[in-house]
C-alpha cells in the first residue's frame, strides 16, 4: 500500500458514505489529478464532477465490521469483480487501515495520499449529482441514526448499564427517608394530643398511620375493626386504652388534616418500597459482584460518591475503604492523629458482623476484594456474580478465623508453645580423679567452722546463766545493805553525823552496782571483789 505525498496514477476510488455504504468510482481523466492544489476546481459543478469520475457500482456493507478493522464479504466480492478486468489498477482509499486490509486480503495496491484526500472532498461536495436516487433529507436522517448506533456499538453502550439511574435512585431514597421520618414524627406528635397512649402501644410507624387513617377519632376504636392492621393482642390493648385515654378533644377538621398526613406517609412508604426494589434490580444488572460483596445500598452509595461506576473502578482499595470519610481523614492529617479506618464501607454487613477489635482488619480486606469486583463489573463483559460470591466467602473465612483466634485466647485452648529441654549428651565421659595420686593423710590447719560454733555456743549459754544468777544475788545483797543503812541512820540520827553515814552508805551501794553492771563471761575476779 502506498502512503505519501507524491502523485500517483489512480484508476478507482472507493468512496464511503456512512449511512449507505461504499461507492466504487472510475477516474476518467487521470491528468486532472496531478495538481492537488487545483483539484477542487474540477468539482465546482456536478457536470465537471461527472467528467472526472463516474459511478461504477452501488452496494451496501456493514460499517461495524470496518470499525473492527475487518473486510466484509460483500465488499470483498465487489472488489474482486471490478478489479478482475485489469489487475494493474490502483484503488484510492480514504482510510489507511482499510487499504492495508484490502492489500492483505485481495493483493490489490491501494493509495492513501493528500491527493486522495482532496479527491474525496471534491466527490463529497457533488455526491448528489454523481449518485442519483439519494435525497439529502433522507440521507441526513440515515447518517444520524447510523452515527448513534455505531457510537453505541463502539462504546459498548447498553441501556441496562446506565449508572446515572443508580445515583439518582439512591439520592431520592435518602431524601424519602428524611421526609418520611419528619412526617411520621409530626403525625405522632399531632395525634398524640388526642390519643397519647396509642404511640406507646403501636411502635411500628406504618401501622400507626394506617390505624389513625381508618379510625380517626379515638371514640371510634370501640366500634371499629382493625384486625387487618393489628394483631389481636394489640387491638384489645388499643380499645382498652381508648376508653380511659387522657388526651384532649379535637375537632373533626383537625382529624381530617391528620388523616391527610397519614395518607401522605402511607403513599411515600409504598413508593419507597417500590424504589428500593427498583434500585436492587438495577444494581444487580449493573454491578452484580459489588452488590454481592457489600449490598445494594452501600454499593449504590459508593457509585454515587465516585460519580460513576467507571470512576469508582479507577480508585485503589485504600480509597474505596475511606470513601465518605474525607473530612475525618483530612482533620486527622491536620491534627496529626490516627486516621479513620473506614468510610461508607462501615455499613456493609460483613463489617457489622465483626467485633470492634477486628473491624479495621475486615474493612481493609473487604475494601481490597470490593475494588477487584468493581473493576470486574465496570470493565468485564461477563455479567455473572460468581467472582463476588467467591471473594465474599474469603472475607467470611477470614472473619471466622479472627473470631476463633480471640476465643482461643480467652479459653486457653490454643496450642501451647513447645518446651525445649537443655541438651544432654547421652555418651558417658570419663573424668580423671586426682584424689588417688597421694597416699598421705590430709591435715587441716584450720578449725572446722562447725566445731568452733558449737564451742562458742556452749560458753555463751553458761555465761548467761551465771550472769543471771549473780545479778539476782547482787540485787538481793544491795537491798539488804540499804536496809541496814537506813536502820543505822534511824538509830544514830544527828545533823552532822547523819550526812556522813548516808554518804558512806550510798558510796558502798554504788560501787557494788557498778561491779554488777560490768560483769563479763569470766566473772571470777568480780565475784571476789564483791
């Protein structure tokens, strides 16, 4: 195939109209194609265009095959018929890729150059004059329809794969929940002034509104049958409470407004149920594996937060784990604290089943598996949910292992660590005994500690006994001597003589007491002094 700017002789032109097909045109005057800059002058009018080229054969072919770079069967047959007359003809094509396919399949030389581009532009400007039977209005409509279908085919577009519906549905579902909650609280508070006991008996909001709409005034409960709304036990309790209610009386107009509010609550509740079913079915059609992993609500919120399923598929697992917790993340980074462990994925059922200690581990593993399923749903052609089921089973197994590990630690049933004893060589090693070298008896120069301690103990016991006995005798003698001195003082009492006797008597007593206090284990000398 020739691709370049050099002018080459051309015999055939393969002109393409998207909505119709290919039109082989025969070049009548090849000399007019030599000057590329002035080639447009040859197609100023339909008459001049017919003098340059004319239609050889008209046929239709599938454009989808050409998008994929394939040569259709119809085009191959027509080219064989046209080129069979003269094998030296050259074919001008507007698409170099198409020329390469024709060259490979039919062994036909093709040309793609600026001259061919100008020739195609001139033919397109006078196409209505060269090809009869193609109205411009119908051809424009055909081109528009084919362009839409071809773009859908090229982009693999499917109406069932529109994730915009999911984004709008989950946003509407959240808005309905808020409005429904406000309406129900207003209804309970409003009707509570008239029948306050009913709110404590009926806890279900939808049952409450249905009862209020059906009965109206509380005085009608006794004659009304609400068995289709409430069970028998609650019906009896409601009728008994209505007879002794402490609520205030209200007018009929107030009851009518409350009933209208109950109608709104019931209608919104029914529409919310219908919308939830629609969202569930749409999620199973667009992202079945993501729905199996985290549920339809969490999956829809992830898609809405990212903007589309394809944008969500571009995020890594760490970003999927923290989607919805951006404020907490940046606040933690700013204050240098611990970053959050989960965002919207926290509401998944698998994370809710785990205990507080394992929520971070499970959310991290769940985010990793969820990222894989999102890419499989966004970029894969298979619509089954087998991959999501397999990954969910892996996460459940991991969760079970973490919980069993904690139970084993608490109960102590886990395997104990293996105890390793000190290594001992089994072979007997004989050691030389030097005690048999000398036959002389060994004489110890020092006393044995045990014998010395025994001798010291016996001496100390005897000394303590003797000291105790001597103290008793000395105390007795001192007392006797003091008594004698007192008697002497009483017999010979004079002012001058009494002082001398008392002082001499006390001196003798003090000397004996001092001898008593300085007694030692060897008390023989002190005893002689006494």
